[in-house]
C-alpha cells in the first residue's frame, strides 16, 4: 500500500477519499449516491485537474466507500463537506 498525502498507508477497504483541494485533507465529506450515502475521510489529494481523463471528477473514493454506495467504477454522486 502506498502512502497518502497525509502520511496514512492507503487501504482500499476503508471509507476514505481523495479530494483535489489540499486544504480539505483531514476533513469529512458526506457522499450521496443512488439511494445510499457514506461519510468518507479525505486522506489524499486527487483527482488531477490537469489530466483530461479525471479533470471532471469531484472526488475519488476508496473501494470500501464505493461498496457502501453500490458503485462499480465511476458514478454520479453528490458531495457535501461535513462540519468539523
């Protein structure tokens, strides 16, 4: 497992995410999918705004969070910053 931007070892089974703005490291987001929702902890930076394949993505979820939402790959979600 590789290190994330905040120094954690990336674990794909956790409820974590990468967010493009480094100012949100250590914050929590509520992510709503189709009928399901999950709170994720931002421990990494991404997706890249410079990469044409990822520039339209709002957040990258670890597999654990995707499973809670019933996602398989990319999907439209709504993302809300939680109060800290």
